[in-house]
C-alpha cells in the first residue's frame, strides 16, 4: 500500500496522488491549499512524504492527515454545505428553494469533487443530468444558484476562476393584466374589512408583501408622502424590500383618504398618540399572511373576471394601465421601483397593443 502519482485524464497538465488504505481510496489534487499538481515532481514529493509516513507509523498511519483536513473543505459536498450555512440572510421565501437545488441536485452529482477542479465540462454534464421533467426555467434557476456558489467562492478568493456555465433559453413568461374596471369590480366584492389593503396595493402598485409590511412610521401626512421600505417574506417581516431599496410614493387624495380612515381604526399608538405598527391588519387584528391572495381569487371568481392572480391583477395591471394612459416609461419605472428597465418595457408592449386596438376600433367605426 503505497501512494502513487497518476496523470489526470480530464486535465493533461495536472497530476494527482492516490492511495488505497484499508479498502478505501484516497485522492489528493493539491500540493497545498493553493497549488495544484501542475508538475509531476510536485505530486511525487507529496507521494514520497506519504510513503515515508506509512513506513514510519505502520498500522497507526492516518491517511486523513494527508488527504483530509485542508483538502476536505474544498470537496463540493462539504463546501456546498458550509455555503448554505452562510445563506441565512436570504429571504425565507427564497432560501428553501436554494437549499433544495443544492441538496437535491448539486451535491449528489458533484459529491467529493474538488470545487477548484470543476470546469465548464462538469457544469454541462450536471445540467444534462437534471431531471427531464424540470422546466427550462427551473433548470436555469438551479444553474443560477450554483453560479452564485462559485461566485461567492471566487469573491472569497477560495478559487481562482469561476467555471463557465451553459446558457439555458427560457421562454418569456405569460404576461397577464386586467383593466381598471375589472379591478374595481373585484375589489368591490371583497369584504369591507379587508378592502383597504387591496385598494392600497392597486393605487400604489406595490408588491403584496410590501403592503402587508407597511407601517405607520412610513406615512408622512405633512409632506404627503409614503415610503415603502419593508416587506414580508412568507411570515417574516424584513427591514428591506425585495430590491433592497426604499421607495417613496406621493400621497394622492385617494391614498390620503384611505390612510386617514385606517388611522381612525388604529388602536395601537405611541407615547405621543400617533398610530404605531402595521397599517393593515386582518379582522383578527393580526398581520395579513400570504393567504391574502385567496381573498383576491375568491372575489375575482365571483365576478367572472379573467384568471389573474393578485400580483398580476394589481401591480402588473397598474403599471400597464398607466402606460396605456400616456405615462412615460421612466415615471412608471420609478413608481414600480423596477431595477431593470426591461420589466417596465414589458408593460409598455402590452399597453401599446391596447392603444393600437382602440385606435383600430375608432378607425373602423361606421364600416
């Protein structure tokens, strides 16, 4: 049982040291934490040292001293598990998905592979190994998560390069929106006690999680402005929005009346008598949960409206309606808080189609 040097099949300019000890195979690719075996002589130095240790210690020889420890942390399964431990800052709505991608797909495929040795070919093989039932969007999300792992390793200077990643084409998701008249019908069917938060979402265009997290300290009646700076991720209140940017919104007459009415209902006040805590609470005096979407769906179905979910029926619809009314892209992008102009441009495409349809109807009148 001696350590031997072998030339790698996948990298012709690299070598490795292998030892079989008590029925188990051990492999080492690096001279130290940073230097791969780029010369056969480097690998032979380590092999000779290992064999000298075997000769000296006999049956008490511990292969982990040569093949574990420093190298172990770079084994994909170990490194990925440690990386997941550092992702606790992720939103609760997103973290379970990240864990599932790594634990269910990446770790079983890469196993003990040294992350410093992973190249484009390995990533392509991994992509090909993903279950056929996964959509292209899901496969892209898996690869995006894996890319983030390697990006973090590169940022921490634990790897010298990020491996290449194949491109996966994902069809543009269906964009759905409804008119203001449909919104009005749906919201009118929602019970009065729940109606305020839906009106707020509709007129501000904020995300439902941001409306659920909206607090009185973000309401400025004097300067007629509200600020969106928190969100709910599932049931966890986070002191930042999805884009990590606070978003000021002018307080219109409708919003002012809505918030003043809510203020009258508020029972929790601070030492100065000002309202305190969440602006919108459900009938039991608790924060709205993700099930707020069910309230919308039930009202939508009662009036026979198109099958749009809460996000589509409020945020997407508000942005598209404003563009349809003649707002410019920058104004809508500012109100929506889009970080990418491409999202606002999607609204514009559908708004333009709607305006075109109206123009064609007018052109064909009297035919």
